[in-house]
C-alpha cells in the first residue's frame, strides 16, 4: 500500500496552487505520453526502449490502478484522473454512497503525505 501512496503522491505532487498558476500532473508532452499506453506492460516496454526520467512513477501508478479501484478527491481535471486509471470523486461521502457497506478498503486523507504502517 505504501508504494501506491508513493506513486500517487509523486504523480500528484504538483496538484496545488502556486503563484496564481494551476499545476497538474506534469507537462502534457511528458505525462500525456506516459498514460497513453494501453496498460502498465505496454508502458514498461516503451520505457525499456525510450527511458524517461520518472517514467517508472507512471508505471508504478498504473500497476496499482490496474489491480485496485482508486477513488481520488482532487482538483485535477477529470480527464487527467481517468487517464491515470483512477476514479475522480467530488467527496469521500460521494464514494461511500456508491459502494457496498461490506467493501474493504482504505480512506487516506492527504494520502500523498501519509505513510501507513501495518501490523
């Protein structure tokens, strides 16, 4: 789980307001290409042929979002969130209203800054 948080936090590290300018998940030229891959295997093959700095972060995120449903409350554009294979949400309450009471999972406020410890 900590690797998922690490991947998500790195990809969303620029999801903040600074100097009056909205930041997103990186430049369209770089991030857009990473998430255009069909799946994490295709991205892995592309990175093996043409390595990009931090491309492994996009790959790590895709390997997690292919295995788990990741709902995220963020200011990022819906299209950007979906391209990363995550499910955009307006609030935690909206997510909880859509899932079964018996669904297992984690709610992590400020997930990118959280380091979970299990055991």
